[in-house]
C-alpha cells in the first residue's frame, strides 16, 4: 500500500518534469512510441501472463510448472525479438511501415529506435516472471518493480540526462535501462521463489496445447482493448503530429486522476452484487449500494473537474506555455469522466451478477466505437476530437452495459434522490464558473470564486453525507 501510494505521487511528478524538459517533440515521440511498444508487448505475451497463473494450479508441482513456464518465456522472448526486427524493417522502409506513421517521427534517431525496440523482450519476460510470483503469493515484487523501480529508473535518469549533452537520447537510454533493471530484479525474485528452476528449465519454446488453448482467447481480448485505449495517440501522431501527442498525453494523465477515484469502489460493488441470488428481486440494499457508491464517486470528482476549469490553463502553463493549447481538451476529457459517472459501475455489476458474457461484447463495441469516432474526429479536430471520441465511446459502451443490466434484472437501479444531490452539488459551482468565463479575472479573484463555490458545495455535501451514511 505504501509503495502504491508513493508511486502515485512520484510518477506523475516525474512525468510532468520530463514533459517540461523534453517539450518540443521529444516527449511526444516518446509517448507515441511507448504506445506502440505496449501494443507489441501485448501481442508478444500472447495472453500467457494470465496463463502462467492458471497452469500452475493444473500442473501441481514446481518442476512440472517450470517446464511449461520456461517454454513460455523462451517463446515470448523469441516472439518479441521477431516483432522488434519486424518493426526495424518497417522503420527502415523495407516493409509497409507504421514506423513512419507519425508526422515528425521520420527524423528520429536510429539509436533511439533501437533502444526502444531492444527493451521489448526484457519487458515481456519481466511480466511473465512477476506473474509467476503470484503463484507463491509474492505480490510485493510486482508492486515494487512495475510501479516503483521501472518508472523511477526510466524517468529519473531521463530528467538528469536532459541537463547534459546526451539530451537527444535522454529518454531512449533510460527506457532501455529501466526495462533491463526490471527484468533483472524480477528474474532475481523468481529464482528465489523457485530455487529448482535450473534443473527444470527447458531449452525448447514449444508450448503445451492446454496453455495455448487457455491463453490465446485472452491474447485477442487484451490486444484489442490495448489497441482501443491507444488508438487516439496513434491517430493523433498520424494526423496532427508529435507535438500534439505531447500535449494530449499530459491531458490524459491529468484527467485520468478522476478515474482512480472510482477504483476503490469497484471491489465493493463486485462483492455486494456477487451475493445476489439469480432471480431474486432487487431490494433496497442493492439499490442503495449502487446509488451510494455512484454518488460518492460523482461527489469526489466534482471539485477536481472545477479545479480543471478554473486553474487548468495556469497548471498547463506551469509545465510549459506549449501545453496551454490543451486547456479545452482537458475540460472535455474531465467533463466526460464526471458526467458519465452514473453509468460507470454497470460492467462491474454485470460481473458480480455473473453475466460476464456481456463483457466481451461490450469490449468489441468499445473498440469499434473508438476506432470509428477517432478516425472521424481526429483529422478535423485534433486533440479535441480525440477527447470527444474517447468520451462518447465510453458513454455509449456504459449505456450498453446498463441496458443489459436492465434486461437481466428487469429494473433500473437509479434512485432520483441521489442524482438530484449530485446535480445540486455541481450547480453550486456553476454561477462562479460563469463569472470566471465572463470576466477572465486575475488569479486571486479566480481563487476566491473557486473557494466560494467550494464552500457551498462542501456545506451541502457534508449535510447530505451525514444523512446518507446512516443508511449505508
């Protein structure tokens, strides 16, 4: 928990620092190519990051498991090397190349490209090693390496190299270093957890059939969803250029802070609805659990949205004046996240009720929507189009899940009193925001306007929370 909280503070700060130091295209190329690498990693792993957990229970002994696991690691690393070589060939122009997909990427250094691609096998193997540790209930290495060591080993040296003559390669070199360090540490933890690995390691890359049957369906879903969540970056690179990707990546990082507010409630909702007996009528406990969680998340998101409205432009200016162009995109992205909150738990509720066959359908729908809307909106509207495309796709997908929930449960879970509370809390800020937009006041006046809305919002929310928590 401590590592997780520390990484949530340190990582964004280092990201903002590096975005400032590498403003002007360098950060944009890094985020663009990172998106491609993460897609390639999903493809290279072939769903076996979950498969190594599943196969452990099936094999029954470390020796039997390690024979399968070693073949999986061998295969994944070879496949990752193949994909890296394929990417090099595409970048060189020997094949139809997405490597030159983004405007402004043509002049990128060959050294940088090779550093990024050389990291791919290490990242894939690291993921398998860390997942294998789950079998031994060793969860600490996963959080320590992926959430702390790798980001710090990448962004920390990158910030330092920006102050040296190596700045042109200041992101590529630490990226490779972070991947190798993460691989080495995860391999060390793995060897400690499986001391018999040297006796059982197979030289082959031939994976057993049951492992393939389990992993391949997961691989297709993982890749499609990974692509869906990164299509905006890739298309922005193609149609708007890497400088726009640079700004948009920061906007996404800031707006995604609102998404983390919901995650702590996901397991609660999943637990509550997993207890519901199929066919049982929906009682007030389930309605209240859903509406109370939704209201809590919506209420927590409101001040963050208005912080973006009042101070987003100034925050972006502090990073770099270049990022001020993303202010309207920031407002769009945070607005979609805020006002989609009443629908946000629909998929979790379906999982709790055991209606999981709807989830793959919703994922396919989300993929098609993001692809279509981004292809339609990004060429004409750039960052704003990407924010609208992702927002609308998410809302429509959540509506689909909510309609499916209505189909199975024969009722809507919404209670209007909770929705009214959320609307009233939002409206407390509205007149002060209108004054801010109309007058464009100085910073001290802006702070007073925000605090006035926050005071009314806080007083009302405290009163309502004291009333509702007695029902929880």
